[in-house]
């Protein structure tokens, strides 16, 4: 997320970061390299093995993309909306006025890959926005939006 | 369980990461096993299926004059060939005047006429004049040949006017053909062919030799 001027009425839409799935993408890359090694070392690759690898690659791509589609975050001038689910979805709106504090949680892998979870406090621990890309930039954006909201007043 | 006696159900949540990692290990293990330790592992399954198929067929041994053309698309356990001229294995050209080839685990197309053998497919092992080449090999031949033997080949249909002897059901029935109709469906077994010699030895679902017609179902 690049630092840029934030305009009123601007809506930011965010999904889970794909960096979350890097271990699975590494599995795909490993299988492709291993297949190439078998091929170039003139060892036999059975049709079933090749098809299994292909099926695994397709499965990983589909599963990760579907998983990513399950969570959707929207930041507008007044609130954050978290939409969760596939066929039946739940949308939770968190008004900026209700947010008392924001924490960023990052494990070692998340720090390395620059993504993490953001906890929104509503005077106690509240909803968690999971696996957001560049969480510090996201929180800065959120705080700018919240400042704008508070300056305008809740009714406007 | 809480003090008030409420039962807290432990929900077993499926971890997709765990499932995907398990599948990854499974695929990797299968790949390593079938490529490094037991390349015939998969064939051992198909081999059993083939045996069952043969059990239901009519036994046939036929020594006939060769048909003009045979087209086969099948997996063949072993091919023995004596061919004339250059040929390609895995993109590499072998410039030999004549060569004896043994091909293991061939899968692809075979086209045999009275002079030319056209062969396109893959094999796991090829012996060229006794020297082995292993791997997942692409083989391409378009050569004159002296002799061809295919072990455990499947032929869906072969029909021509033939001369020679056909022995059915372990020599219970012997038919002498002289330019008579010969037709065979769903044959699996061995095939030998040279310029003036053609031999089939295996089982078939349906055989017509002259006036004789035998189907696998008639056996029971």
C-alpha cells in the first residue's frame, strides 16, 4: 500500500494477502523442480504421477483462491465492513466511533513477509482483520480516515 | 464442563493447511517411489486387470500369411525388432545399417505393413544391440523391418482374407484357411510378424475363421 493522499469518499477494499499462501506456492514450485529433475535425469515419470502432480497444483491454486475469497474488508469514511463467507455471507460494520484502539499482531513469518493481523479494540478486544498486507500502512490509512471522521463529527 | 453443568462440545475443525500438506507429502512420496524405486508399480495394477480380461477370452494360436496392414494403439510389455536403417530415440538419431532393438513398456502407436514399421510412442527401457538406454524415452521409427514380436499387445480389431492354420480353445478346434475370412476382436496376447510370417498367440473376445465363429460368452 503506497502512501498517498486520501480523499473523502474514497473506499479501500482489501482481501487476505496472498503472502499467506507462500508455503503452498513453494510446494508447487518444489514439485515442478523435482519433476524437471526426474525428467532430465532420464528417469521414468508415470502418467499417473504426472497427473497427480498436476491435480495437486490445480487443487492448491483453487483452494487458496477460494480461501482468499472468504474474507473481504472495506474501509469507507465512516466504518470498516468485514464480509465473511462464500454462499451465505455475514457483513459486520464497525463504526469508527466505536474503535478505541488498534493493535498489529505479527508472527515471525508474517514480519518477514510484511503482512499481519490487525485487532480493533472497542474498549475491549474486538474483531480481528486477518492477514492484511502491509498492516502498518493499513493502520495509518485507517487512522487518517478515523481522524477525518472525528473532525467531521459522527452525524455527517 | 462448566460449574452449571453445561456441556462444551469440542469441535474438530478441519485444517486445510494440514490436508494440503498431507496431500503434498502423498504426491511427493508417490512420485519418488514410482520414479526411483519401483517404475513398474503402476503396471502391476494394469497387469492384473489384463489377466482378468484374458481369462474371459477364447484362446487362439494362428499361423497365417501376413495381413497387408495392422494398426495398433496399445501398451506393449516388450517389443523385439530387427529393423533396417536409422532411427530416433529421445530425439537422438542412431545411424545403423540394421539393428536389433528390445523395447520395454512401450505405449503408443504401431503401424505395420508388409515392409515398413512405423512406431511412435514412449518406453521406459530400450536395448539397442544389447546396450540399454533407460528413462522416459520417446521413440520414433519409420523403417523397413525383418522381424517384429510384440509381447502382450492389445488389438481391437483385425480382419482380412487369410491363408493358414487357426487353432482355437487350446487346439480343440483347428481351422485351415485358404483365402478365407479371418476376423478377430479384442485380442490380447503375443504377435510375431516377418515379411512372410504372421503368428498370433493369446486370447480374444470374438473370432471368426472361415465358417467358424466363436465368442467368449459361448465358452461358459
